[in-house]
C-alpha cells in the first residue's frame, strides 16, 4: 500500500499533476538560476537557485507517490526544458531559428502526449 498523504492531506492524482507543473516551473527557475548565479559565486541568485531546486525535487517526490514515474518525470523534464529554452530566447538572446522553435514545439507535443496517455 502506498502512503499518499502529504502535509496538505491525501495526494490525489489531480493534485499530483498540479505538483508536477509547479515543480516544472521551479525547474525553470533553478536552471536559469545556475546561469545567473555565475557558478554559485553570487549569493542572491545562488540562494534562489538552491531553494527552487529543493522545492522542485520535493514537489516531484510528492507527485511520484501517486503518478506513474515515467509519465510524471517526462512531463516535469519537458516543462523545465521548454520553459528554460523559451526564457533563454527571451532573456538571454539565444537563437530564435525556426528549426529551434519547431523542436521546442515538438517537446510541447510530447509533454501533452505523455500526459494524456499516462
């Protein structure tokens, strides 16, 4: 029997998917935080990076209590990858080539596919 209780009560499947989305957004935060912390040499961005990383991992762990590991992990990684790539374009001036944007769209399609087919 799986213990599906968390500090907020029972982790339902719907709540677990919310955890995955928030964990994915925190993954974007810590991934970009690595860039802005300049190798953990800047205290403020370093602290934000570490907090976002811890929060992301904790939420992912809570969601794993009730979701299939492969589906949950794929969606989490996908959200992090897409969010980081998009913010890299917007904030860091990374490539906006059509092929790159098309490939990011393919990742989004994969996230949706994994989520709806569980």
